C-alpha cells in the first residue's frame, strides 16, 4: 500500500496536519494505512498538504517524494524539513506558538510552570491516525528538548496568525536558548 502524491480533485478533504481544507487542484500527500475498522483488511488514506506532510509525517513523505521525479514545488525545502524530522524524532511534534493564557501548564522539558503570557510551543503526538495535544515547552527549552535549532519554520507554518513582531520575538528567544546537546 504505497503512499501517494496527487492533485486534489475536489476541495472536500481536510489536512490531517493542520485541519484546513485542501483546495482543489493543489498537490496533496496521501498516507495509506491499514483500516482498523475493515473486516477485509482494507486500507484508508489520510490526506495532508505537502508542507504539513513534510513537517508531521517525515518518513512517509520522504519515502513517497523519492518516487516522484519532478513537479513538486519547493521540493528541496520540503525534503530538508522532512530529513530534519527524521533526524530529530521530537521535531515532528512541534505545533503552534502561543502566549500561555494561564500559569498552570508545565514545560515538558524542565517541568517548571510556564508563566502567564510567556511564549510557549505546543506539542502533539501522532496516535492512531490523529495528532493529539501532548503539552508545551518554554521557548528557552525548545532547542534542547527538540534537539534542533531549526524550529521556527514549523512554528511559522502551524501558527499563520503570528505577526512579524511575534515571529521576531520568538526567533530572538529561540536564539538565546541553550543549544541542543549532542546525544
């Protein structure tokens, strides 16, 4: 059951990575998986925008994009991001950046509370075909926790409402954070 990259025939499918609709005529990635609800061993397809697939399902994306000779816009950048996700297993967990609405959430890296109004990165886990919330990390803990300094492209992709000032503030704090440790 090979995964596929194809042009979306309609605009009905929703991306599993970001939750937005995949517009008709746009290239999409289909991850084919066994259907746990089928009695006959059938399969199901989970659809993703190409960037969402590169960020969230890097192994499947790289496996599929290697079989497509050309025609993928921004292919080099997408392959680079997917390779980062394979090399740093926590990186595909990155979701959005937001200010903490309260001081109740604890950082998954340092286990201390994330102060109210402080920037944090939300994380997700892939479980049974869904991305489920799995906590947060401080911005100053993100590089070490995610084992990579290249966090910002994912944050910007999954947080499209961030202003340029927000992105600059997040980038500055990420650069001041301790570098990832060699492991």
